[in-house]
């Protein structure tokens, strides 16, 4: 069950739009889910998607009520690298530009569609809209992602991400030189009151912590810094939001660092370089590494140390 209270950014919006955003499904799929009785508002079945919601209203969506026609289909043409696979987990190195699972605006050609073509058994694992998915990467980000192949593995991995037992380290390049060589950004994240499609640091957001360390600084072609970032929580766009909030947005980020040159980058400089977790079957600690892709390596080669 997907359950969330309506944030201030979505107050006054129609129920079908809110369901579309919360469940990450199309507006038509949201309307069909409501019509099928799969949505409750403050504990009562929702009869229409046209009703407008007040801030704080509790919206509950039953994934089983989402029309099956909306479920992802296998697509063997989706390209990605499998780093590790066994009976319980799949570790993927996701290329930049690939959306993890179908949702509003991205009905197909996602990583999930490609995974289903290679591993059909995933279709029965967890949420049918995002089978096997236990955490995500932004479409513009590249790097490591673990996918569960069984419900038991999914439960174990979700718990590890929730308790921070799983580890995720990212390579990033940001604008400016952070004053402290090492720091922690501890600030709640929620939907931006000015734009519900963006995230922001907000007082009533969900707790979020990002640790960073300055790896290198440059002055050419700009005042930039390379950071190593460790997620202690996993909120949507967390690293991008936190770094922008302290005045150091990612180079190439069109959403949280707009109106700045990209130096030729076509996406944010953010790469999930290291992933670690306890194997859900054996308990063994597993650690995987991903080298920087060619576009980010080329960008770094053009930087001159400060």
C-alpha cells in the first residue's frame, strides 16, 4: 500500500493528479485506479478523481488496483550492464538517461522493462509497477543499483536501506569550493511548495542526511570541486537538493543548478560508484564498484587542480 499525506505543495490539487504523482503512474492510470476502488482518502474510499485535496489529507493507493495494462512489459532492446546476478539479487550498472521504472511520462523503455526481458521471474516480486526495485537512481545519474529477485530478498534489502545498513557512495562535481573539507547536510526534504514536480529542503519534509568529502578542487574551467557523497537516507533527488541547498549545486544539473554553464555535460555529474549490502540469503557483506563512465571521465580530464 502506498500511503502519504498531502504536502503543502499539492494542497488544492485534484485527487487524480496527486495519485499520479504519489504512485508515479500516468494520469489515466490514476483515474482508472480510483474508479476501481483502489484509493482511499482519510480512510474513506475515493469516488472521484476530481475532488480537490486539503493539506494533510491521507491518501492511500492499493498497487493491486492499478490496471494491468499499465504494468511494464519486457523489452529486450533496453541496454544495461549486469555486474552480478544470483538466485536472490541482481546488481546493475545503470547508464545515464535510463529511467528505472515506468511512471508518469515514461510508460516504457525503462530499466524494469529491460530487466523483465532478461529475468522474467521478476514480474512476481513486490510492486507490479516496479518489480524487484528496492531503491532508485535518477534518470540522469549513472551507476550501481541492486534489484531483488524474490519477495524475501526485497524485504531484507528494503530494511537495510531503511536502517542505513546498506551503503551508497557517489562521485559528484559541484560548483564552488565548500569551506569544510568534510561535512554532513542534515535537512528534511519534501516537495517544493512552489513546484510540486521538484523537491526542496522544507520544514515538514522527511528526514534526510548526506555526508560529503572534498576529493579535489579546480579553478579551470571554473571554480569546481569533486566530492565523494555518502547517503545516510534515500530521499528523491537527495544529493542534488542537499548540495544545491548549501550553495554547491551539481555541475550539469538543469533542475537544481539552472542558469549555469554545463561545460558540455548533458546531465548532472553524479555517479553511484559504490554499493554495499548484506546478502539477503547468506548474510555475507557484498561490495561492488563502478568506474566513471566515459562522459564524466572526459569532463574530469579537462579540469586543472586549484
